C-alpha cells in the first residue's frame, strides 16, 4: 500500500500543471511563440518598442467623435427669426402719436421676429432686424421712429427663440433650454449654468449635437485645454454622458471584473492599481499580459502596425525597464489585463500534496 500511495504522488507531480488554479501560467499562453504560423503576435513591452507601438493604428473597440476647437464668435448675440423683442419708446412730445396725454413711455412687447427676419412696429411698418445685434436694431428702429416722433428714444430687449438658445439635454443638475447670453458663450459656461456634472457620472464625456453631426470630447479635456472650449451656436444641444471605455481584469489580480476608465488615459500600471495589484503568493510579476484585438486594417508587415490582429503584450514588473515602460504603455478600451499564475505556486501546491500523501503512506506497512 505504501508503494501504491508513493506511486500516486509521483503521478501527481507529473500532472502538476493540470491542478485547478485561478489563472493560467504564462508559458501556457505563449506556447505558440515559436510556431511558423502563430495564432497571435507577441510583443514584450520595453523602452525599445514603446515609441513604435504608440504610432500603431488605433483599435476600433469604441466609437470616436471629432471635436470643434474654440473659434471666437460674435461679441454680442445676433437677432434671429423667431426671437421676441420688447420695445420701450420714450416720447417727450406734447402731442404724441404714440403716447396718451401725460404719458412719456410706451411699451410695445412680444414682437415676434418673422421667418424672414422682420418685426412690425406701429406707425413705421415692417423692419428687418435679423442679423443685427440688439444695439444695432435699437439704433435702426430709433432712426425710423424719429421721422414721426422727433424726440423718441428707444430701448430694446431680446428674448432668444429656439435658434438663439442652446439645450442641456442631460448629465447636469438642471437640464433645459438656455438662451445665449452673449456671442461667445461656451460649452463650459453652459454646463456651469446647468449646475455642473452629476456626481454619479464616470469620467464625464461631452456630446455636442450641431445640426446632423455629433461631436465629442471629455470634460477633463475642456478643463485642461481652454482652446477646446467650443463657442456655442443657437440650436446646439449638449449632454454629459458616462465614459463607456473599459478593460477586463482576469487571473491572479486583486479583482477579476470589468473596469471602466476613470480618466482619459490609463497606463498598464494605472490598470494594475485599479484592480488591486497582483494577488500575493499566486501571481507571476514577470508575466502580466495585455491581450488586444486590432482591426484587420491595422495589420502591417513593416513594423508600423502589429503583424497579427490578435496581439499579446508581455510586461515584466520585476525589472526597471518593465516598470517604467508599463507606466507609459496605454491600455485601450476592450483590452484584457491578465495576471498569470506563478509556476512556483503550482509546484508548491503539488509538493504540499505529495508530502501529505507520502506522510500518509508511512502509516502503512511495506
């Protein structure tokens, strides 16, 4: 019986790699490294190839949007069709056509700008005001008014219509329509008027709908680059949404789950921090793998892209080169960060089991 148990222990040692464990061993994943037609490409992340990899074509795991850099708008708002105007006319004449006896002020409110840009003013008729600033329209109306009221002075107030307003669609404390207060009203100004981004948003992303086109960037980008704080136009719609980019954490790491991006850019070291680092006594710090799938159009044979659409990047966190390179190597949306199991851990488990069996065998006679 003792010999039988010892023979079983020997078989257990030979089948060490088949023991249940929480992650693969690096050599298992990279077993096809020397194949003539490998299933995937393998690249070690080092200082020598960081620059080349950074210029490879992007993956297509997330929808991208263009953005409009800031272009200075008009110094003042511009009157547009469907705006509404309020006129206050001061008349000091004794016999006024506009005012009642003893009255010096006449209010003419709620004058809607027609689709062709005109308003109707009593005793004057239709006046073209579209395309004018409020002060320009005021002076023009006052000039026309002087023909019938020599002492007339005009005040004008504009209430922008749909073409002179922008909409905060969501992602803020107070969504709704906001009249453009000036010609250089920007995205950040609009978000501020809406009460700022909701606290629950994950790395808030800005979406600007202008006409039939959607533009996008992150709120962090607008904070850090004022030149990207786009000037709004009437009819624009703005929303703040969650950052939907993610990576998968698997293997011998602190957590195994989907991790969403918390910043615009994440490095491999950032990713390892987000997953709680490597599992003590289990993980192989020399075998952190990033699995990435590129579109077929990105595959290259001259080094300007991967030589296979399936790529495994290997990271050695036990060397200075590996650590610093991991701090600069970016994680892409859809990547899988796999912390492999240490082969020492598997051997330790097997020897522990074997020792237990041999001790058990000693209880039997020869």
